[in-house]
């Protein structure tokens, strides 16, 4: 790979990020067409506009696409879905080379797009910035390969590890995590719930934000009632209401369903998957995080730790209740008097 390939692939990844919140349940995809060292076409995918990043790049490039190199963070699709195959369009446009970050695990693609381009005589290279490309679409990859949403959990650490009621006000970086998720599970802190939900619904998105909640937080939902069905869908649980004659769900009004009993997080994730929810942010206070079953569902964690005790806490393996874990690929943000530690948990053992 030449140095220019790296530069152009980074640009393709930046283009893909422009689709954050606008593509689910599809992946974020950015594409560049480069000819004689110059970008002649670029674009990114938006689900609601029914046009993939590659198609946008071809349209922008026009006749200059012939002989150009494609840079794309994900393998181009090779099947008819909501749009025609991108591979057919790329072959017809006359590109001569394709640099692809990572193969698409979707069963209708999964290497077929790469194979089709090669069969057409196009030089194809795969694997440049693969790790970055996988991280960018981590929710999509989890959903496609397991059928379950990607779960970003939040834990508020205090000096007393049994306490999770702190005065943490999240950073802009953290609020950005929530805004990119398909769903938010609100917890026991009304102000934190409000901040995260407000940020999530006030960003551009093409479909409603899903809120998972218990009836203990009905006051927040009352305030949002006018936005339910248009900007918000609600899934509620943990209630003493009896099921109706048709089964477990008692539907009180359009957009809001109450389940009898309290499902485990695993059951909730299956319900969300049926709604094509690929990612959820779980705010603290509702789930029993001492449960290994619940904790093990977390793909990503943000720990809010008082900065005064952060170094002491981070000097050892993290312990929450009876659960011990490590964090990998850690990023750190300051939020007032708190330190936000975000990473990917590795469950070590139950103490």
C-alpha cells in the first residue's frame, strides 16, 4: 500500500461518519473515486435517500470515474436490495482499482462483491485500516453476525462501590455516544435521562429514537408525549399491570407498550432486535449490574469516576459489586469533577 492509499482511506472513513445516526440498520459507508491523485467523486450512505456512498461518488465523478481508484471503508454490495448492486455500477463506470477496508459480513455480500469486481478485471486490495473500519461500524457488525444490538453500558463509580448515584454531568463526547444509538435505556437519574434523550432526539435522524424505560420514569415520557410516534418510540417494562387477554403486552396507546413483568436484558435485546435496533445506550440505575448475565451483555462501557479517586481506581482491575473486569482500547474524557473512562470490557471473574 502506498502512502496516498492511507490518506484516501482515512478520507473515506470520514465520509462514512457523516452517516452516523442516518443509516441504521445499514452500515455507515463512505466512498472516494480518485484519478491521477485527485478526488473526482465522493459520497456517503443515507438510508432515507436510497443511495449508497459508491453511487454518490460515481454520480459526482461522471466520466472521470473511468480508470479511477475506489476507496471504500466496506465491501460494495453485490445484490439487489433497496438499491441496485454497487458492484454493477462500479464496473459500468469503468474503475480500474478498488481499495476496500473490510469485507461485509452480511450473508448476501460476504466476499461476493470483492469477487465480482475481480472477475471484471478490477484490481482489488482488502484490509487497509481494517480495525478502524470495524470499530466505525461495530453496531452493524454485531447486529449482522449475532442478530442482537450492540450494548453500550454506563456505570457510575463512587468511593463506595455499592453506590451509583453521583452528580456526574456527561461530557459532549459522551452525549455524542447516545445520539448515535438507535435506542436509550433510561435509568434512575431524571436529569441524566433528560440530557441524554434531548441530545439524542435533537440530532438529525431518519427514524424515531427508541426509549426503553420502566413505569417509574413515566414523568419524562409524559413530557415527551407529543413527540412519541414521530420522533420517539417507547418500550416500557417493570410494571405490576396484568397482561391482557391476548398475551403479555398491554397496549395502552399507540407507540407505547407495557410488558407484564420485568424482562432480563437478554429478553429486551431480542425485542429490540425485532425492531431493527442495532445499538442501545444503557444509562445507570435500572439494570442490576451485579448480575453477571446483565454485565456480560455489555460490548462497550463508560465509567464515570470522581477525578479525585480516578488514579487509585484505575491502578487496579475494575471491580463493580462482585464483578471484576478489564477495559481495552480505552479513551478518557474530563466532565467537570469526573473522569469518563470508555472502553471494551473483558469480564475476568466473579469475586
